[in-house]
C-alpha cells in the first residue's frame, strides 16, 4: 500500500503540528488519522492531501511518502513497528521516537530528537539532524536501545546521549557532549566532535576526525590501527568507573 | 450563596467529640451553620461515613525541588497520564504528578488542605505559584530555617529574641506558615561537604550543635506564638542506628504550649532504625514510640514506606548523597545560599529487599505503638515513602491485622526476626483514623480556630463523604472494602462547594494560602536592622528589597497575625 501525504501551504506556517498518528501501523489498522495543529485536533486531510493506493496484508507492505513543508510536523513515525516512511524534505522534531521496526528515510534535514529512545528499525537522514539525535529524553536513564541511525550531514549537541544499544553513524561533525552518559552500542563519527563520551560507562565510540576538549578522566591505552587509520584508544570514563572504549584519530584537551 | 444540607450523614468529628452519630449537616456559603435554610440543595448521605476534609500535615507537592523531581524523571511523568475531562486539566506523573494531578488525586481521597513540608525561603515564589495551580486544597508552607545564617548567628550569640525576629521577618517575607528544620546543622555542613552525625556535635561553620538549634527554634517559636510548633526532620535520616539520635532529640523537647505540641517530628519511620550497619539493620520503633508515649509535647507523623516506585526529595542534601552512593542512579543536589539545600533521587522500594521490608514495617509499628492517635499522624512524607495515593492501603493495614499478616507473607523472609510488627495485635478504629488523617493534623498545626479539621457550626465547610457504611463493614476482615472506600470519595466538599464527585473534579476551584505575620515591635523589625541588611548585601544573590514575596503574588490568602513576646 502506498500512501502519499502532501502538506499544503498553511495560512500560518509557524504553528507546529503534532502528528504521532502518521505511522504505517495507524494506516494498517485503518485508524482515523488526527493531528494536533497548535491547540486544536484536526483530521489530517484538513492540512494535507492524502492519497492511498493499493492494499496491504501486513504493516511491512505500507510505504508512506511525505511531501510538502513538514519541517514543523512532529513525532512522525512514533512507536512504528514496521513499514517505511520516506520524507522528501525536512521533518520536525521527535521523528521516529520509540520506533521498534521499519525504516524512515529523510531526504532533507531532521530537527531535534531524531530516533529518540528507538528500539529497532532504521533511520537514514541525508542532510543534518538537530540536537539529541538518537538520544534519551532529558532525565531519562537509557537512550536509543537498538536499530540503526545514519546521518549524512552534521548533528547538534547531545547526540547519542544515554545511548544503550544499536548503531549510529554520523558522516559530518557533532556538537557538544556527543555520547554523554553512553552505556552501550556503537557510535561512529566521521567528522569532528567536542567533549565526547563524558561520563560513559560502556559501548564503543569511533571519532575519525578530531575530538576537541577531550574529557580528562579517560585512561589512555595506546594506539590501534583501524580502517587504515591510527586511532588513540581511551577507556573510561574513569570518573564513572566506566568501561567504555573511545577511539579517536586526533584529540585535544581543554586548554 | 450556595446552601447544602447533608442528611443522614454518619459523622465522626473527633474535635467536636462526635463519634459515629447519624446527623444532618447544614452548609451556608463557605461555612457550616446550625440550621439549614429551606432553599438548600439536599444530599442524602444514607449513612455514609462523613469526615472533616483531610489535612496532610507533611507532603511535598509544590516548589522547586518537587518540580526538579518532575523533570529529572520522564519515566515518572509517563506513568500517570490522564486526559482532559470536563473541568479537569490534563495531568501526568505518578510519584511527582503535575500540580493539577496532585490536586485532583488528593481531592478524590477527600483531602482539602495540604502543608508543603519544606519550602526554601529564597525560592518561595515558585512554591506559591504552584499553590495557585493546586486549586482544590488550601495550602500552607513550612519555611526552611535549618541553615539560616542570620538565625544561626543569633543563636550563637545566645540572642533568642533576635533569632525570633529574623524568623518573623523571613516568614512574613516569604509568606510561610511554620518553622521547618531539616537535619539542623547537617544541611548547613553539607554546604561545605560535611554532615553531622550526632545532635551534640558542633557544626563546622557555627559554634552550635543541632540540639542547641532545635531548642533555640522551639523557644523562638513560642516567643512568636506561631500557630504550629517547630516542624523537625531529625538528624541522621535513614542511617542504621539513628533511633538513639531521635530519642536524644525528643529528650530535649520542653513542654511549653498547652494548646498543642511543642515539637512536630516528621517522617519518624526514617529515624527509627537500629543496628550498626545495613547487615544488622533492624526496627527500633518500640523505644521511639515509648518516648512519644511518655512525652505528650511531641507529635510525630509516620512517613510510611509502601512498596513500588517513587521519588525521594528532601532538603537533607547529605542524606540524598548517601542514597546516591547506594543506588548509583540519578541524583540531584542543590544549595540554597544562606538557607538550606536539597537533594532528589528516584527509588524503588521492593518487597524482596530486606531493608525496604523493615522500613515498611517500622512505619506501621509507630502508628500502632503510639497509644494516642493524636500523637502519630498518617503520612507517607509524600512522595518520599510512597505517593499519597497509597493512603487507603495504609489505612487498611492499620485497621486490619489480617491484612497486615497477609502482606507480611509477601515481604522478605528475614523481616520477622528484625521487627516487632507480627506481634502487634492492635487494630485502629474509625475514630483513630479520623484523628490521624484530619483532626490530629488540625490540632498539631494549630488551625482548629480557623475552622479546619472539624464540623461544628462556624467551621469551614471542608467535608469528605466516603462510600463506606461503617456499621455494615468489619474493617479487620473486609479490608478490601476499606481500600476501595477511602480511595475515592462520594463527595468532597471544599469551602461549601462540591469539588470532587466519585473521583472526578467537577469545578475549577480556588484555594487559600495561609501564612503568618507575627506582630514584631519596631526594635525587632529586621527590615531596618543594619546588621541584618549587611548580611543580605554581603552574601545573598538578591537584594533585600527584592527578597520578599509581594502580597499580590498570592491569590486568595489568609494572613494569620500573631502577638509576640518580643
């Protein structure tokens, strides 16, 4: 089943839309798709043209295509368990929260909290992602627990905070405090990063670029060759009695 | 003016001396009156249990640390969501719900007044803001003085009158209701990375011991004639063997007030531990309860622990740090300039944990071993021991030996060797429960004269009607019915209006904040005291003129003016 959702131009394009019902699961179960525009609940068709083509015998056969201005459409793909969502442009915050299966592909950029606390499935973002990509919620104990996230651009601050499982690849740079409180999983950062892996207790992080303002409480274990490059190997965070591995090509401590 | 006539109510009103009389209650406006007008709306109570509105004398529902508990625990916020329904706002949270969540759930339990157990004076505005959005309960705030430098300096100089003047100025400035001491001296020492282990140990920054602070505060409290006594959270909370410290503290309390107690010791369960470490941890509720039985000048509350997830929050910073070292989980720590500190940690009390099981037993033992229900009030130190929604279960445990035994079967098997609970046969009756949940609180807080906690003509029309017919239930056998009955009132009436019906809030409501204003003579007015002004200029991050909470900041409020002996 192919579903095309085309968001129309709105009179006030600055009002955010809460769209946790845009998931393959909701369409598969024939639910009435309602979204919140500001403080009112409306039917999705009031804001977007929805075209449905074909039928599906399982949730995995559903493909949703989102077109138009979706930069303020939040929570798309929340709790999804299967199927595919493709977004032609940008997408708003909290895309793919708690997802446990299926695939989300974003051709533009994603706002904050992409793949927050996800348990499985796959997210690909072709441009940048905002803060808290693949992280947990503020005050939470565990962030992403499984699945994979790949971002071809750069990401904001607190990327992979509290990550406890799964795999994340960032092709660009990250902001401050990437992988803070990391507990598990594998994170690969191809660009530069800052204050990486603060208070980590487990997991593995590779930094192909430069780790600036390295946290001083990491134990240096030597160098290893990986992927044709020489990486410095750190273990820590010692301050947290941590057992995580941090590999970085270059690093500088805070001056 | 709304007029209501409650017919055939089975009334228990300990303050008026009514115990189980089927009678009519007439309400006119916000007050209970002698005779009903013919235009009254008549509610036939059909013999249902009718009590004065519940009063929680120690709870944490409003203020900065409560709010921090909310945002450090998203999992807690996800645990108790309800959607908008009629007049009810959206709520969320289980152990630290949103303000409306607290208000609606307390109202469903029949509670109409709440005392915020610990308000940092500097952060009073936040507490008052949250009071405003807890609309179905009247609010009182205990202001923290445990590390107040001005007061401690005055004690150091032996000048109790000056200390009283500083307390008076601060209470008036922050619109507080009573003096709260949390780990006196210990929280102040924590500002320098230390703690106090004994009431006779000198604190690092002042030449004072906790015992001197407590005695000084009790004297100052009486000089100001405050309605409530000093509200004390003893030193060494949660430490094995701390019962000796608690008993020592109680031993210092003089009997100085004939209307009420001289000291209110809160969540005493956490202060009744024996043993020298976690290995030989045991209950010492018996000596503590005996001490209370011998000293009518002391009132305690239980601070009952119930099993399940909750959040601990207290101004006792060093204690929370010790908890953090035990759990190694989330922890918040906060210092409030010259006044106090705080800490927050989420916890999970488990039946299979021996220490938790013993804690559970101690709270019940205190309530059963203290002979007079007026001296041991029912609380969980919400949310430290358990969220207040567990109150009905606690009532059932106190009323039914059978239920206690059934629950005891499910806790850690070694608990039996460490606690006296299985040997206690006492079962509380309806009257005892009415005392422990409203009348006792009203007397301890000194608010009977304000029309709280009783149903005689002239009293505030705060009434809870529970779907329980006391004559038809045997509480010791049918404890399930007790739990159900106390979990949801048939009607909760607040200031003459029905605010809650079968668990749903039906009006928006508007509460009153009670605060005290001791009438201090000009010589003791700290507003114009140069030494006090210098203290502010030198150490506080705010100016003295910006410190007081403006009266406009409170919405509906009632100022209790007291005469002083200064």
